[in-house]
C-alpha cells in the first residue's frame, strides 16, 4: 500500500522522470541544499536531434514503498539517483563508494542510471575518468554540475526510449506480462493465464504503461492514442483500478496539451512541448471570459489544432491526430470524476485517489470552476488513509487550505489552515511547534476578514464573523504566550479589545482587560511596530475607544490673557478671501475642516487648553493615565492629565493643557493615553465622527501678564458690559453723595516678559444718574515712571473716585420766606475729601416704584464703571500685540444733604443778594455745611435748616439764548442743556458749598 501522498502533484507531473538526490555519509545540510538547488534547476532538457523535451522532477526524499507503484504510473518510479558526498582523503574513498552502491540497491529495480558527486577528494583517484562519478575540489569549485546533470538526463532518455520502443513494438507470439500494483500480487495467484479475459487485461495494462512512457518521452500524440486504446481494453474486462489510471493518463496528456503553462500555480514555469506545439498551444488556449478555454467552443478541435500564431502549421497531420484524441476541457473533468470513482472502489488506492482529486482541483482552478473544484476537495477531505503522523496531518490540511484559497474559498481555506495550526501544537507532540502554529494562524486572518491593522476596522460596518474572529485572536494570544513573547500577547489583546469592543459581553470585557493588565505588567504596550522573524510587521494598536472621544475643541485664552492686534492705518480690514459667498470649485472635505485655522491666537509661554468630550464604554470605572496632546509645528510642552471615568459614563468634558515654547503655526493632531498599561497615540484623522472647530492655531510671541489687586473689597456684583468684555476683577465701595475717595491699585507683572506699555481708560456703564464733574480721575505719569516693570515687580496706580449727583429735592420742608424762589435742580455741589471710610449699616433695598416718590431721602443710587488696562511688552509688543485687563467698579452712593428750597432776599448793596437755602441732612450723622465767606452750619441727623449766603448777583446775559426756530429740536434741547450746565458751574464756583461729617474726622 502506498502510504505517503504527494499533495503537490499536478497533472503535468505525469510527463516527468523522477530523480532522487540524496547525501551519502555526513554532508553539511547547507552544502547539500546548495548543490540540490543547482541540480533541480535543470528541470527541462531538449533532446538532441529532436523537438522533444524531457521534464525532470527532483526529490531529496522518496519512500521506497511509493516506488513500488512505478509500474502503475511510471512518473512514480525512481529512474535516476544522484548522491552527494564529502570525502577528504583517499583512504575513505572505498567506504564512500560502497555506501553509494548500497544506496543504489534501495531503488535498484527501477533505476535507469545513477551518479555520485564527490566533494573534497583530490589526487590520483579524482583524476581517473569515470562516467558514474564526478569529483570536485570543494562546494565552491564545481562549475560543471549543471553540464553533468544534462549528460545524466540524456542517458536516462536513452534507457527510457529503449524501454518505450521495446514495450510499444507488438511482438506477436510473445506473452505480454501482467503489470500489477503491490496489493494485487496475491490476488492473481492461480489465475488462468491463457484466458481471453486475462490476455485483454495484460494488453490493456501494457497499453496504459506504454502511454505513460510515451508521455515521459515527450510524445504527447502517441500517448493519447495508447491511453484511448487502454481505456477500451480495460473497460471491456472491468479492470477498474487500471481503467482509472488509463483515464487519468488521458486527462494528464490533455491537460498538458491545453495548459502548457502548467497547473501547479507557477505560471510560465514550464516550456511548451516541442517546437511546433509551443506557439499554437500558447496562443490557442488562453482562458475565455468564464475561465474555460474558449477554443473548445468556437472551432472543431481538429481544425483548431492546426492553427498557429503565424498561420497554418506546415505539418498538420500530427496536429490533427493529436487534437482528435485530446479531451476537451469539460471532458477532462468528467474523466477525472470517472477515474476517481474507480479508485474509490479500492481501499489500498487511497493515496492515488487523493492525488487525483488534487490534480483535478488544480485544473478546475485554472478553468475558474470553483464549485466543481470544491466537490473534488470535499471528496479529498473524506478519503481515509492510514494513521497519519502529526506532520503529515499538518501538510494535508495546509495543502487543502492552499487549494481552497486557489479556487476562491477564502473562509474554507482559513478553516483548514487553522486546523493545521492547531495540529502543530497537538498534545501528542512531545515538543509542540508554537512558532509554526502562530505562523499558520496569522495566515488564516485574511480568510476571516481579519487583518493586523486596526485602521481596517475604523471605518464602515464590521466585516466578517466577530465570534470567529475573537476566537482566532484569543488563539493568537495563547500561541504568543506559549512562544514566550509577551509583547505579541499585548499587541493581539489590544487589537481584540480595540476592534471587537462592540461584540464583547460585559464579563468578556473584564476578562480581556484583566489579562491585558497582567501582560502589560511585564511588558507595557507601545506604539512601536513589532517585527516578526519572517519580516512581517505588526502595526501599533492605539486605544481610540478607551475612552471614546466625540469632539475636540481648542479653547481661547481667558479674556484677560487674549492677545489683540494693534490696528494699523494701512491695509486695515483688507480681506484676501474670495469675493464669492460659495464656490463649488473649493473642495469641502473633512480634512480641510480639520486643518482650517482658528480665528484666535495662543501665546508663547502661556498655558493653552483643548477640551475633549469623552465617554467610557466599559462596564467598570476606566482609569486613563498620562493623557496629553499630540501636536506638530511648534515646540509644545504637553502637561499630561490623569482621569477616572465612571462606568458607561455619558459625555464627560476633559481639558488637556500644554505650553507652546516657540511661535508659529501649531496643529493639534490628537492625544496620547495610557490605559491598562498600553500607551496609545490617537490621531484625529483616524477617529471617525469626531467634531472639531479646527485644529490649527497661530502662536504669537510672548507677552507680559498683569495681575491687579486693590485696596477695596471684592464686589458681589458682577458687571455685564454690553460690549461682551469679561471683567476679571470687581470691587465695590460705598460713598456719600459729594464724597471723594482714593482707589489704590497694585499692578504686578506675574509673567516672564517685562511690562513696557500701559494705557488706562474708563467708561461708566449701566447708570441713569446724571454725574457732575469727573467720576474717575488719575495721573498715569506717576505709574509709568516705574516702567518697564520687570517680571515679579509691582507698580502702584491711584484713581480718585468722586461722586457728585443731584443734591436738589423738591419737597418743601420749611416755611417759604419769599415768593421769588427759584429751582436749583441740577446744581452741582462739591464735598471735602475724606480719608477714613467707616462701615455703615447697609440701606435696605428699596422698591424702584417707591424710590421715585418725592421726599424719599434714603434712596441709595448705584454707579458702575469699568477701568480698562491696555498693556504690552516683550516680543509680543514688537509684533504689535497687546492685552486688555478690566477692573469693574461698583459704587453705591448714599444721599448726604438735600437742598429742598432755594430763595433770594435783597441785600443792602444793589450788587449783592442773600441766597437762602433750605438744607436737609439725610444721613444718620451730625454734619456741618460751609460756604465761601460763611460760618459753618451744624445739622443733626434728619434735621433741616435754612442757611443764608450773601453773594454777588449773577449775570447770565453772556450765555447764548435758545434759538427762536424750534425746528431743530435735538439741537435746541442740547443747547439748552449746555446753557443750564454753564450757569450751574458759574454759581457753584462762587458759592463753594461743602459738607463734612464731624464724627468721621478726628
């Protein structure tokens, strides 16, 4: 029984002569295979004085029991033996030569010829001319090896040709021997050798044998004729095993004719047979649209056979005869099926049946008939051979996998390759081959729609069966562990977690992460490529789903730190953008949106922020360590953060910060994390569906940073200016109407650049009250004298707060003295400066409707103002940038004194008059009122008194009158207001009325 199948067999192997190349004695493996490679390169030899070509099949190992099937199919017969030996001294030569003879005896019954190549022997023995022995000084000095092999093949041909002629010649009267396969010999003992049935069987088998010899001798036409005759003879006597062999021989010869490129997968590996056939065969039998040779359908085979690329072949008789006997591509498969069915009748012919299936599949693969090929393969799977060794099982499953791959059954191919992989690590093997197992498992990945690159799983729907893919990845992890490679375990587990996260159950997620953490404790996961011994590179697996990032937003600096560009007179507001609102020519891609520049700037040396909205898909708390930004363009110091996200959290804001160290364009490309001991660089380009406001921002040169602190308490009131400016600090103060107080502001440079320029402006906001005089006043020169302000230094800045509101009140609290009273609404009155501010009982909030009532003297009025500090310095100042810092001032003005009634009385002099003022003290303190050239008037809390002031009469004739024409209403009103104010100032300057609270002055 033939026990060792050759899974690499092809139909065209039937025309080859089998030559075994083996070492004799101890030969270095590397040296042997170097010579073997050179020998096996001589696989085709043109026969001298003939158009025939001999094909040689070399093997360095061939089981002798397979050689016993050489009569059944001659390509299985070892006809040549080449032995290679090391022999350094003449005394070893006899022993070496003896070993050569012993080796020959192993295949002696079938050998046509043999050769011995001796390396290392020099001297008298080496110089003797011999046909069967070749001597070479060393493995490097053997230029004639190929020539010797060609001579050897020619000697094989001479023997082959003589055997063919001997067997092919019909010698009537001679008894034809019965060719047998090994297991038949015992069955034919005692058979009647003179019966017609027996003779036909002998003739049929011999015809088939001659067909084999003709095919090997390069006579394709003759072989076809002999095979046809053998089929007829053997069919008539029901000799099914040999009938199957004759049919298979017919198929092989037809395949060689139709597919000169071969069916073994290496296109163009064989030369076409014969000179006249090479051109026509190569041109006629190219696969048609459906992969089946098109010529068989278009023209009769006999006519097609005579055509060549250059027209009509000169000698058409052989072509026509050959084409008539040749099977069509469809018939080849039918005859293969028939042959295999006959082989299946014999238990001992399992190897023959298996190899025939494999050959048929290779032919069908070329014909692109995948479904039929799969039927042959399915049959091959179930053919029972003897108990196979683990190595043979691996080979069997690997070849099945390769054949399924060839016919496009990728998943089936992967299935068998995985079985082969598992076989490499079977428990019965003393030393399991985990490396081979791992290598085969890697080869199964494409069949299950898996790759080693996580990018292939980042877009679109999931391809393949997730459950099978997860099983395979777990097996890769296990094989990696058994290989002793924790880095590979980490990489495959990371890949499993990243790509299969949606398919893992909660428990599986916990198990995988626990395994991952145990591996990363020994070998942390990195972003480096892992290169395997065979050169394959495993790409890194960044954890873009742990956590999942939904949006990335670059944040502007706080309002007080935002840089502003000084407006230049030239080129202001010049836009370089297109004048069109929309242009279809511009490509609106996600990439461009990501790369668009943001309309704010960051500042060199200042902490900048990027906000990520993330969530945790895991059913347990996720600890993310060392999370920071990945940037390009500007040197950037990332300040990593650590966070802990609750189980299956909703969207969670995370702010990542860093400091740009240089100026220019900076692009935020992504972020880096460390999760479960795996370091990941997650690039935004690889994150599907991430929203961003743009990722490129300009970093301008460094600017100083100003911090202000004041002598006043912070205010609970936050000013909301209409312009949208943000107030960094708010302070508040309570003053009586007419009071002045100093506000001392400390300016501290807390940055790293000198503060060189400072501008201060103020504006009153949110007030309906009419102010008289300067509300806020300062002298900037005193502060600027302390500039440039070095980092860490402090300068002081003093602001005078002066509140002067309306002191008039229309409630008459005293008896009128005269009828010529005049209204003094809008008369501004100044107050003395008071240094000490004592706490007062806060006035209760008054209903706005009540506050407008006449005679309500306790109403507190509010004034609000913003002090704006515009400052610059350092490299940013050179580039024309500055910063703004705003101080909000909230002033509560309590009423002090009211003038409820103003009257005049004539004085002794006609140029003067007495001005009578009814003064009301609305405070809770005793105060004094004084005027120019007048005694102080003491008023108790809540007391009203009349004071008389002798003054020169006022002359208002010099002030412009209102125009008679009332059409310009706005101008008229404005002019009237200016006139009134001018009169008020004139009166105020002459009266110089002041008040003072006695208890506040020691």
